[in-house]
């Protein structure tokens, strides 16, 4: 059965863009400021997609809320200096967003990253006009895998959940889409391969995001 999405929703980090160098730098710097041990880069990369408070617990094993808040403040301070300049948009993501814009199909970004930071990055790369709605960390009370962010984006777009497609690289993205009632496609620019997505019962990108246009036509 043919399915033509009325809107496309995307995660940000490791789906549309690669901020991993900046994230790893900021995490290491924030932990160092606090006198905490800095884990290997691979461990920090595994935290991408978590909130900053969750990241602190993930990297240190410490659940102290005050320390997590301090980590968040220090991470953001470092990110203010380097995040925009160190973020690289995937070329196929730019091409897809431009094509969707040309077709007048709305696009939303739903991320645990702060909305203002995503806006800064989009302006810096002259891509802001390609995105209709952004729902970031500061816009919701419950983060993925809770569907609140997706549902808010759908409401802002005026699109029903079953009329949209959500693309993300993390299992939390898959879980949020399922909870929202939105079709999901797994991105392969994170830690999960197309074969691993299929093992989870999901459709997946094989090589580049432009494949989404054919997927929509196929249903």
C-alpha cells in the first residue's frame, strides 16, 4: 500500500548532522573541570542522544542530581564556544531537506539537544529555511523514548501521527515513534546498522537519507 508522508520528522545528532567531535570535547572538558575521570571517546559517543543529566550518570555511574546539574552547566559553557563550528551536516541530509522544501513537505527536528543550539547551527550553515519546526530539550518535560516531543512537533505541524515519518539513529527514537503512533525508519549514521534495525523489525536506510523518498512511495 502506498504511503506518502505529509511530514518528515528527524532526530538531529547522528541522523542529520555529526556533532560527535564537539560533544566528546565538551563532555571531556566538563568532566575534567569537575575533577571527574574522563572515559574513552567510544563511551562518550555511546551517550549521544541522552540528556546531559543522563549523560553524566552514564559516564560516571554517579546519580547525584547536583553534580549532574553542574555537569550540564559546564558542558553548555564549553558548547557555547565550539558546538556550532564543530558540527557537520551530512551532505545527503542537506540534499534531502532541500528536496522536501522544494516539494513543500514540512520538516521537523525532534531532539534532546537544546532547540536554541540547533537553531544556531542551522543559521550558521544557512539551512534554517529548510526546517519548519524544532522541538528540543527545553520544549518538553519528558524526553525520548517518551513520545512528548514527537507529539508536540506533530501538533505544531498540524499533521496526524499516522501521516508522518520519523527518522532516528537510536533505539529511543524507535521507541518514541512507536509510542506516538508514527512510522519509523532507522538511520545508519549512528551505532546501529541497517541489518540490526531489520532484526528489530524496523525499516532502515541502507546508504543515504535520499532513500526515504522511495520508501514513502513504496509504503
